[in-house]
C-alpha cells in the first residue's frame, strides 16, 4: 500500500457526537461577546474625552464634546474646567453602558470618586457627547 492508496481517516463517532454541542457553545459565546462589547466604541469615546480633560486640553475636549452652537467654550469650562463641577479630573472609571434605541448609548462614569456617578449620552453615529436627562435633573435639583 502506497501513500496514494491510503484511506482518508474518518472522524470518530465521539467527535461527531460532540460537534453540535461545540457549535452551540461557540454560538452562545459569540452572542455573549457581541452583547458585552456592543457599546465599546461609545465607552471609548467617553474615555478619550475624559483623558483629554485630564491632560488639560480643554479646546480639544470641547471639540470631542461636539457642542451645539449655543453651548459656548465658556459654558463648557464652567462645567468641565478646573473650577467646574468635578474640578481637575484626576481619575475616572467607566462603570458601564446601556443602549437607548438604535442611536444613543448612556455611559455611566465615576469621576474623581464623586458620587453619584455621571451619566453621559453618546451618539452612536457622531460619537458626540451630552449630559443625560437623568444627570441634568439631578444637577438642577441640588
């Protein structure tokens, strides 16, 4: 018998028996990873914004915020500058995110260990940021 006459090895019945379980496991794992990392780009946009503030690049952070024309740089510094609501940003922690519809993600972040955490809206298409209504209501009542 030569190499060309050799029979193709058949998969064992054991591997055929477990194949559906392996496929099901991979599908479940893939689905979990898709759900877990669905909002990763928006969380990254918030991290980039806060890192820019940490470095003191307020003009660049203002551009990352993608403000409306009525929200001036002076307004921005009032909220995010060194004399703003959180002071100089020394550290932050992204606590999680939640999709709201197909175009918006709410990213929850703790800045300088201040409680309660801040909720920021991120537009999926533009990566522009805004205060969430929940956070604005909390700020107005205090």
